[in-house]
């Protein structure tokens, strides 16, 4: 990084540090926010945008080969007047990265001359054209677009250190994508009474990338058609990672596929408490108490816990409450009816106390079953690994309400599927941004970061756009403590070895 840039950043940092430094204030006669005499003007010469980090994202899309792969492998337009397929895909994805949440928000961007200049574009598609583009997809085109993204992510995985490629954990789950529309082809009513779609999401735990998103009608079971996409995910990660793990809830314990997956990965799935399994558990005697690890370690002095207001209300109004008294584990060998070998069946026995107000009603016992082909790790480790699957729900939540990628904004199942895959590219680009950062601790933090926080720290920074004969200059006028890393990322990307 140039020395004059480092000096400017250091000077800004000193100024803001001096301004926010703690001090003993005297009594103030007026509020701090006193800027009432405000006047708006329009700069006639200089142009600026509020999403200055979008330049890095565009550079990432170009240098990673994403743009070239889309234009080479995706053929949806007979003539490019004036847009190519990559223009449409990036236009939708960049809309979410620029802070938009609906296709209609593209209209604000296409009328912003500075935004067009920042991307080197004369014009970008309007919302209606973007909607028409996703309606051009058929199922094979959507699958091809996901394979294009996976080809690009494979190149980024190759640039990661060996420690990253040592182990891959694949999470599988479904989620409901509700809609208030009534004319969307393929929509149906789900198990919880919501109308909409039921997309399947298969993601990589280590980078939180969605490997495959498959849109389905709202009334299908979570596991329906999932085996094909799980196999595709195993094919993808097995080429790049030394070991592969697979986990999912009870819907994905597909016994007819366990023998096949046993040869390819270590897996653990929840199993429904069927009568034959409960009968076996009732007759077991070798139970061991399961002690949960604390969520965190207190490094100073433990603080006094505040009063639990919620529990006070529950007790006062005599609501029914179920409290876990103890957890015990055991295991046995079990061969499902469609399998040719025995697997490890782990049993978790929960002793529950049912309370109403201050009155203890009765004790209850419930069994939870987990089937796995991993005989090496301890029972406690396997249960902890399975419970960590809940982190995938955070990824799904970010796709739904962070990126807004699972909204059914189009009029058919396939077009909404295409829109989901394109919009999720915004989340993919965030993950690739973190994996390619030269400062590794910060890169790992970006992978774990919520989408809105990522936008606020790395994208939503005001800057001037200056076009010269040979380059587009992003001149930051805003400041935050990540500005140095944003500028450094651009230099790292140019030296990363991408074509």
C-alpha cells in the first residue's frame, strides 16, 4: 500500500480517536446534536456513491473468473442487446450488496450516474428486465448456474491453506419460504400452514457457502429429492478436502443411501423415536451421564445474574414448563432394514420435569436417537457435533432475512429458484471476500459475520468516483477502522494469481 495512503489513514484514525476519547465532561447546557442549520446543495462536478466497497466485489467477480464462466456456459439470450448474461446476474446480486432488498431497488441504482461509472457501465437492466431474465431459466439452466458458482468456489478453495482443506462439513436442511401471492406457480401449503415454497439448502460449514439451493413446492417433505443433491455436494467437496462429514436432522436419515454414503464420508443423522428403538432403549442399563460443556469460560470474576423476569411471569401465571433435569447417553449397534451393515446408534435419554407454577406435576423421559458410521469419537463428542448443526440454521436465517435471497419475487417455481440462486451469490461473494483476505483473523471473522454487518463495515462506505482514461478511481471520503483492509484487499486480489 502506498505510503501517502497509510499516512492519511493514520491521520484519520488519530483524529477520530482523539474525538471519542473518554474524558470527564462538565454539565452541558445543550444536547450534543445541535446541527440545526443545515442546507442541502448539489455538487455539479464530483460524483459519489454510498457503497464504495462494491468495487472490490466487482473486481472479485472479474478476477475469479465468475463473469467469464457465466458468459461462456450460460446461454439464455439469443442476442446481447445490450446486456450479456453476466450483466443480469451481477446486476441482481450487486443490488443486494448495495443494500437493496427487492428487485425494485435496482431502479435507484440504474438512475445513479456515479454507481454506473463505478462499475464502468453505460446502463444496467431495470427491474422489469431483471424479472424477465429470471423467467428465461429452465431447470437445467439453474443447475448450470449453480455449477458455475461451484467451479469458481473450487478455484478459491485451492488458494486456501492446507488447514482449511483438511476437513469439510456438509449441512443439509430445508426451510419454508412463505409468500402472500396467490398466482405463483408451484406454491403450496406447508406443514405449518404457510403458503409458499420449501427450498432445500446444502452448505459448507467451514465457509458458510450454500453449495446447492433447490426450490420445491411448499408441501414437500424436507428429504424429498435431497439424495441427488447430497451426492453432488459430496462429489464437489471430495475433490478438494481430505475428509468429509455430513449431518442432517431426522428427515435426512435416508437408510437406502447410508451404505453408499458410508464409503464416502462420516455422517450423523437424527432418527425418529420409532417403537422398536424405544423398546431397545427401555431395556438398556449402561447409561452414562452427559455433561454439557459451558458455552464460554469466565476469565475474570463471574457476574451476578439478573433476575429472570420471564420465569417470574411463567410462575405467577402458572404456565406449564418443561425443565431438563438430566441427560444420559448410551449406544448400540443397529442395522436399518435397507442397509447391509451395522451402524452406531447413539441414544440420548432426557429426564424432564413438568411444572405448572410452583407445582411439580410429573417426571417424563424422552429418547433421541442418532445414527452414525463414526465409531472413533466419543458419544459426547458426536452429540456435540450433531448439536452444532444448529449453526446451519443461522446461515439459513442470513439467506432468508439478511440477504433476502429466498424471497419468492417471481411468478413460477423455476424462476423463483433462479432468483434464489442469483441472489445467494451476494452471500457467496461475501464468503469469497473473507477467504481471500490476506489478514487471516479478519478473513475468518468475515466468514462468521452477519450480512448486514458486512455491508456496514466493508461495503457501505461513501467515496467519490473519478473516471480517467485508463482506470476508475474510488476515493473514500467516509472512514471506518476497516478501510485499510478494504484497500489492501484490492491489492491482494491483483496479486492473487487469478487470470
